[in-house]
């Protein structure tokens, strides 16, 4: 199964730290105004396009349970669209992401492939370009446990980043959590329908990700944000899964 592109990000070799907040639209605009004076718009996230991310889990919810404990491996598929789609895994190129989260930070790998190959990937077919890759080896074990798409998020993202992505700050607007009715790993499973909608987030998800030391200006910005904002430690995946499993009170925390 050939991939069309293989991209290894800097975060594959060292752990990246993250902070996440829920902001009102007004506070988010003021925060991003400060960010824009220090960082450049990220090239891979065009402002106001729709980002759709599909998350996988096993039948015993292994990834979700691990994520609730703060240590997990995520397998997800990401696509970008000008208009919000009601189907996913329909593009000529879908980004496959593997992300390992621990209390000490995260590492991530990302590569592109044609969406039509996703069912084969979930059936366990080999990707020769990734043979010997440690993180993908863990991903293959996760797939072998029965990982398949279960939930998705859609949002409009504004992203700024520094040199070599050493600092990255994003603001996600119009966030929606959706179920993914995935029934089979047959080639006919894609494109996959999205929905129903599980929940919508009225506020803005503000995230800062960095390696090593946070810049002084960013630390001062976070101090200002912390005075009035809600610090959300849970990832979008955890919140989406809580909605899927009917854990509404936990989803709001």
C-alpha cells in the first residue's frame, strides 16, 4: 500500500509541552492579536478553513480509557476543506497522525496518503515506508486490537507558529463533536459519513504548544489568560468520547 507522502515533524524526536484553555470570542481575539505580533501564520493551517479530525478507538475503548489517565496513543485522520463536509476520507490526500501523550509531553508523527487506502491500513496492511518506525510500530499494535474511527471534530482554526514550529499557538472556533458510524474495514467504507452531531462548543479552544522553554512573551500572555479563563486539560478526543458515551457532566469539565 503506497503512501503519497511521508512527513516527519520535529516533535517526533523530542517531547512537546501543551496548555489548553476555553476562551470567550472576545478574549480569544485579544490573545491572538498579541500572538500575531510575535509569530507568523502557520502555512499548514489556512485561516478559517474547516479542519476535520477523525479519531480511532478499539471496541473496549482502550484509547479513551488511557487518555483519561493522561497517557495514551492516538490514531487519527485529518483533512482540510473550504466548506464543512458531511463526509470524510474522501480526499486525494488524508493526513494520518499518531500522537503519544504522557504527563511529560507528547510526540507526534504525521504522514499523508490517499484516503482510499485507510481501510487497508485498518485491516493491518503494511506501509513499507514506515517499517522500523518506533511510534508506528505501536500504532500497528493498536490497529491489531481493532481500532476503527469512532468520533470526529470539526472546527475553524487560526494557527501561528515560530521557527521550525518550536512554538505553536492555535485558536479553534465553531468546534463540533460528531459520531462516526463506521461499520466495516472494506474498501467501500470510504468516503465515510459524519454524524450525528454530539455537541457544539460555544467558546474558543486556545492551545499553546512548545518545546523546551516557553518564550517570555508567551508566559506573560498565559498569566493574563489564567486570570479569567477556564483551564481545560482534556483533549478534544477525550471530550468527544465523553459525549459519545453519554458522560455529559464529565464532558463539560
